[in-house]
């Protein structure tokens, strides 16, 4: 992994950024939310069931055909791109423009990922960037690793999150036919694409039994990809380097990038959220299949107006007297 040489030392992680692994604290937190009456019962029940279904899928995995296991593995990057290249970099940040075929494919891939509608995911993510690590942040990391990873789904949103969401404009999302098609059919279309579609493909394609395919290529794969995405909110806010912004929690975490197909270069991303690559360097230096996908679409003329922040970073370094220590891409996408 390449990273710039900085003239300042990486600051020590403040005490509030340390992980609290005390189970007593977790128990007290559960009791607190129980008494406060702010447990999100529908979502909490759903997330719990998702993990129970994944256990069923894990038990069925040794007995399905190898094609079904391969299909489940292939659905990881497909559904992942629906999040990374789709709802994150395209619809939440508008870091590039995509033609209708690309937007349609990304909408379908996002539906397989089944992480809520594009509209609601993009809305919450814009709020997250505007109010990162504050009460208005939907998965505020200052409330602990577990909360940032999955706990935020078990409790009702902080009132500040709701208020902040009403202050932003979503006209671009309303104007996108792919986004609104999915939103109108939410949640039934995404549930079908996530669970039923993979099983139907396996049954028709190589004669796999429907239910084992649903548990393995649907439920098990779905739960794993969910956790890969959640690592961006949790692990990438607790572990890693902070070469671009020492004061922010998001960090450069190559392991999260491996799981989330390029989304772990998080210190750069929070410094420059409009950058379509969500990382400083090219794919030969930083693992970023999502950037490769977007660049491939651009080479075919299906993607335009890719925004980059490397120029802004160079100017920032120059103003701070920081010397560049690592080779950078010769070509800067526009």
C-alpha cells in the first residue's frame, strides 16, 4: 500500500476512540435503550432473522453443488458494486455521471445487496458525511464499535439524524427513474432480488434445489456482504492510518478495502467525498475494484465526468510544506 510521507507524526488515538469490549457496558446499554423505549423492533427482528438464516445457509453449504457456491461468491462483487459504484459513489456523492444502462445495472445489483432502497441509503449517507461522528450521524462511531457496525440498526434514529435528513435536497434522486422505480417497489423488489432470484438462477441453471440455493446464495451471501459493508462504518473508523486528515475518525484500512471492494481508503474519502475513486492512488497501488469498474465503463463511453481530488491534495500539501514521497498516477481523470 502506497501512502504519502508526512512531516508530522500520526497522533495517538484519543481515549474515546478506543474500543470498549466490556460486556457489562454492552448490557447496560441494552438496558438503557430498553427502558428508554427506543429499540427499533421491526429492524432489530429483521437483522436477527438475517443472521439466523445465514446460519441455516452455513449448515447447507457443504451439501449444495459447487456451482451454487461459485454463484454465491460471484454475487459478492456484483452486489458489492451495487453499493460501492452505485448508491455510494454515484447516487450519494454524484462523483461521476452514468448512462442509463449503467444506472439500470447498478440498480439491479444494489437490489441484490438489499441494504434498503437507493433513495434512503443515499439520504442517510449524505447525512453521515455532513455530520460525521455527531449525534446527527446515523452510525456515529463515538458511540462505540458495536454501535457503528450494527447496533445503530437496533435502535431508533437519534432525533438529530431525522432533523438533518430533512434539511438536505434530494431532487437529483427524485429525478432518477432507476432510483424511483426501486423506491416504489421497496422492499419487495429488493427482497426478491436478494433471496429468490439467486435461488431461481441456481435451480434453472444447474438443477440445484430451490431452498438450499436460497439459504446459501441468498441468505448466507447476503449476511456476509452486509458485514463487509458495515466494516466501513466500524473498522474503517477505528483502525488504520490518518494521512490526509489527522482529526477525523475515518482511516485508511486495506483489510476493509479487500472486503468492501475498495471502500476502505476512508480517510481520503471523508477528506474528499466527491472523488469517484474514493482513494488517492490507482488500482496498482491500492486495492480498488470499484474504480476499475467505473474506469472500464468510462472506456466504453458509458461513464463521464469522473471527479478527482488529487489536484486539491497536491495544493493542500504544498500549502502545508509536505513533500510527496510516493509515486502517483500520471493520468488524472477528469
